[in-house]
């Protein structure tokens, strides 16, 4: 009978070790997955900008920052409006649709402004830098969808 308890105890210990190793391995894999680089990282880390380019790009970024904050706030407000409309709708899509449209408008304006900002930064780059920028940007956009 004591052999039965030893077998159960060994099985429990082995199961704990295996589950701990699995959890550790999974967490390590998730933490090591590289997030796509940010637009800022691509520009400042990957393009070997000269001093003049850095100054010009910094001015573009400084000029865009308040606009981005404003547009992101509009998206967040539209998202809250959408949540309230869904909450109050009782399943009536016609009640929700204006909030959906407002959210789409706010998100679309943010995307258009961001694309314009990206193209403005490209004007400061050499053709080789612009090609590398495009490559990195497209890869980051595709990685975000994966």
C-alpha cells in the first residue's frame, strides 16, 4: 500500500515540475518575441541619419506630436461614445450606428494624419534611407497584423 502512495507522490511531483517547466518555457517565449519596432525606432535607430536630418526630423516630430495627441484623444472619446451607445442600445443597431460612424471618422483622420507625417519625414531621407524606411515600416505593419 505504501508503494501506491509513493507512486502518487512521485507522479504529483513530476507533474508539478513539468507544468512549471512548461509555464516557464511559454513565458520565456512570449517575453522574447520581438515587438515590431516603433516608427520612432525605425527612423532614429535604423536609418543612420546625419545631424541635419536628425534636426529636421525632430522638428517634424515636434510639430506633429500635439496633433497626434489631439487625434488620439478624439479616437478615445469616440470609443467611449461607442461603448455608451452599445450599452444603451438593447441590440438596436440603428442606435449604435452614429457612434460607429463617429469612431470610424476619428480613426480615419488619425490614420491620414499619421500617413502624411510619415511621408513628410521621408522627404528628409536619402533615396536609400527612404527605401530602408519603407521596408522596415511595411514589415512592422505586417507584423502587427500577424
